C-alpha cells in the first residue's frame, strides 16, 4: 500500500425531500447565493422553485445563472465569475449533475483569483482559495458532489481539461434519490457507466497489498450491476436509485482509491471523444473501457481475472486465467449493452478516420505516455480506439 | 434505504513516518497543545519524543497528561479539563489508541462546558462546541480516530457510557502502520475483533435495499479475516498492518452504516463485561458476538446466511439456510480462536453467577429493551450471556 492523505469533508443530506434544506445550508455560508443550473428539466420539474422557496425561507437572496451544457464550457464560467463579483455572492449553489457542479467549481475558483481561471485547468496555478460551494444533485454520475475535481472544455480549442484540489470538495451536498426517478434510461445508464469507471480507474492498478480497497471497489461494482438492472426495469425503484446515488459519492470521493496508484487513462481517452463529438461522457466510457481492458489485460492477467471472478462471477480458469479475464471483459461489455450503452465507435457516432487526431490530442498535455497500469504510447492509445471501433 | 446525514471531515495522513507531521498539523489550530497519552509504550518506543520534536519544530508549546488506562476513567478527564483551562491549551493531541482518544474527546468537550462533562455521557446535554482534537494512532481498534463517539467509565459506579456528536470527529489523524509492528498479538487480535464488531453492528440490520453498504461491510470483514491471519504470523507485514489500520477508519467513520438501522447491542452487552472485570473490549466482543448471533439468527436466517456465505465462503444450503447461518457463526468463533481471542466466559475470566447483575446493568439507561435487529429483553440479554459461557 502507498502512503496517502485523505479528506472528504462534504456534509451530505441524503433522502426524501432533502432539497428543502438547501436554504438552511446556504445560510451557514452567507446571505447571497448564485443559483447555478443547466437546462429546462430542473425548471420544468419544479425543483428550482422549491429551492428558491427554501432560500427565501432561510433569508438568503440569490442571483441565477442557468444554461450549463453537458461538457461545460469556459465561456459560461467567465460569465459566472463576473456575475458573482458584481453581485457580491457568498456561496454558489449548483443544482444539477456533474456538468453544473464542475462549472460551479470553476466559478468558485475564478472568483478568488485575479487572473484567468483557465490557469488552474492548464496546470499553471494551484488552487489556494474558493468561494463556498453547495450542491443539490439531480444526476448520479460524475461524483463531482464529493470529488476534488472539475472538468471544463475550452470552447475555442475543444480542449477538455481538469483541475483538482481538496478545496474543490463541496461544503455540502443534498441528495434525494426521488429526484432521479424521471431521468431518461439513457442518462441513467450513462451515470452508471461513469460511476463504474471511477471505480475501475482506481481498481486496475499495479499496487500490491491493497486487498481492502480491492474488495470495496468490487462491492461498489457488484452493486452497480445489480441496481442498474433494476432501475432500467423500474425507474421509480427508490432503493435501487438510492444505492446508485450513494455509489456515485463513494466511487469518487477517493475512499476507494487511497494507497494505490490510479490510472485515469480511460477518462483521458474518452474526454477527447466527448470533446470532439459532444457525445455523453458515460457513453464514451462504455465504448472505451472494454477496449482499454482488451488491450491492457496481458499486462496483468490476474488482476483482470480477479475482476471477472469477483464482480461478474466468472468461474476462475486456473489453467488459463486469460480466459477468465477475457470472459470478464465480455461480460462488462454485455452489461453495458444490456443497459442501453453504445460499445463501439459506430454506435457512439465516432469515426475511425479521426483516430490519429484523437490519439495526438490525448497526449497533448500528458507527455509521451499515458497512465500507470501499463503506460500507453500514442500508438497504444490509437490501438485502444481501434479496438473500440466494432 | 433510510434517510441519513453523513459527514466525516477528518484529515488523514497515512503512511510511513507520518508522525513527523504532528507539529505542523497542530500549528494550524494554535500555539499550545495538550499531549495526551497512556502508559509506557509510547515513551519506550521513542514515539513521544519524536512528536515532541515535531511540535517544537513547528513552534507549538505543550503540556503533558499521560496515564490514560484501558477503559478510560472520568477521573483523568477532570484532570485534563482543569489542565487545559489553566494552561490555555488550543489543541489536544491524543497519542495512542481508542482509550486515549476517547479520553481526549471527553476533555475536548469538558473544556468548553461550564458544568460537569459527564452530563454529555449521561445524555443530559448535547455537544455544541469542543476544543480541536488531533490524533497519532498507535492501535487500530476502536476507530475513535474517525468516529463521532467516545466511551468513558465513571470510576465510582463502574458505568461505561458513550457520547456522540459529529463535533467529536478529530480534525486530523496521523496513521503510520509501522507504529503497530510491535503490538503484542493479543492486542492486535483485540483490535481486529473490535473493528469487525463495528462493521457487524451495522451489518445485522432489518433495513431492506442496502445492497451497496452490505457489500462494503462484507469487503471490510473479508479483508480483516485475511490480514489478521497474516499479521498473527508475521507482525511486521506492512501491507497487512496498513490494511487493518485503514479498515479501522472505514469500519467506524460510518460510511458503512449510512441509510440502515444499526444495532449496537453487542457493544452494550460487552461494555458491562469490561466495566466489571476490566477485560479488554475486543476480548469481550469475541466472547459475546457469536453468542449474540446464535441467539438472534432465527429472527433473520437469510441475513446471517448471507454473512456466512459472503464473508466466510460457506456454501449456501438452499434447503436449510439455517445450517448455513450456523456454520457462519461457527466459523466466526473459530476465527476468533485462531487469532487468540477468548470466546467464552471461562476463557475471558467472567463469571456465570454475575449474569443477572450484568443483564440489569445493560438496561440501566436503555429502557425495557435493547437494540433493533431483534430487541432484547433482560431475559434475552441474560440468554446471550449464558450462550457465551462455554
């Protein structure tokens, strides 16, 4: 096990009707909030009105900034920073999923910084202060409600880059599984895929002696497979929705990742797909992850076999463990299909002829090689994309 | 799944040599520390000197209060409160295991309170403020380094009572697995037993639809069985020590207990044993837990069978699941024996003739019945003690 530091200070309020606590939570951080959200669904569902009511009851005034898009853009972040400064906002309340929260995080950083907030995403600066940030979560997926990171796309370059710091962990997060009953099946499945990827990016490691977090990762993966199947059949199953929602937190607050070398290659490889084609991040991950494993498994057959046996119940082939590993990868891909995810470039809407360009972009800010499990050269990355073609 | 709130804000520094960070961590909370510890081992090992050096380097002055005993007493707590007030202490640094940390928590509460600190342990008062508290952990067991609770024994009555509040979670905790290399096997095994009990008190629940935390509990239990066997053979196995140390945190910061009804009956039943005979808490738990399960399993055979199958790999008997459940309980008991724990009154040094007195004391502050899984009357509690006799 490797040395580590870990802190996950977010206060979670989980359960039915918890959005009514939004005002009270914000009040602890000041008198004026920025209400940050995306498109129409939080308006149509009446959630935004409930939250405004809660803020008013708590004596918190607010300004609004909607319009966050999936794969959130720097342009809206600049607008939010300006608005917070002009209106002397004390606390940002993000109402939505990962895109809204990531956008809110970028605003929270930018308000406290004299220069261009992109400096933090291009690696030029380290975060030293942020505006307090709270969350009302509507989509369990990105885990941004608990994580230390944010991903923003620079509109003019299509570059998707991340920033991380423990200061980016929200002060509070309100999670009501009922708010996810009406999520479309595709979005639900994208969320499940993203959550599972957050676990697997931590799971496929070369670090030895991490049996506890191995088993904990497997616990979350098994549960996701179980509950995803239930919600695809019955979108209003509270317990299934609740387990998925809490899994999103556990998968990405890093309690599963401590003491082990992580490898976020798949996210990096996917980011270029969603930046170029504007496809859903989860859909891109479902396409890339089985291909990544298929390319990488010879490097550590036993770890992939362990995954196959423990998560998907594949019988261990002690004579030929690689068969177990491959069967596990097939089951993962079949599971993605079962919940309605694309698992090929064709299904995703990506193009084989873009592979060179995509591979080059992945390495643009990442040196010569990507990842740790089995570092990928540009040719290796291209091969992963190629394996994802069909 | 039940509604819940969850916060675990402790900053963990985990790994080799991390005790050198003690001064720096304390410095963030003030200029004067109370160094609180137990007996000779932290002195003999040189750990206390290393920490004093770290405090001096960071410019933090300190006063000392050693002498914390296992099952920490109120008398030393009163002394600590007085000392902190007199010396205008800013931060308490507990160096030791659960007893030292629990004692430090009680001091941290008491310093900020005008009345008798025992008011918080007798349930008369709710915690509203504490002195900042940090930890250098030497014994993975109680989980107090991450928990919201503290247990203190009132010397004149032998009553062992607890207090809980999220304010009792330490600000920081320093965990170096190397510091546990020299723990005697008995103490190591007591710690393992306590950690497993913290998981099982959460695991044996009637709450439905909590598959994620079920699997996470099983993950920790399986890992404890694995790594406990390793350290009993090889006390200096770093990875095994590290997995056990981190499991102590995960087992008791409540990430495994969210959204489910918990049942702390076994701890309550054990507390009276350690209060009366001054036996190690872990040893008492090893004696009580199998007896508790043997008395309770008919109430929920399938849950105990699930435990047996998933944690100890007992083959599920689909015709007679109670056989699976009983086999699981036997395996648990055998495991305790294997790591050197007592599993009977006789081995523990408790007396059958005290059962009536013990049973009455358990219910003294707990109403007519104990617990939730299958609430225990005084007769039921006595029966659990009786099943623990041999």
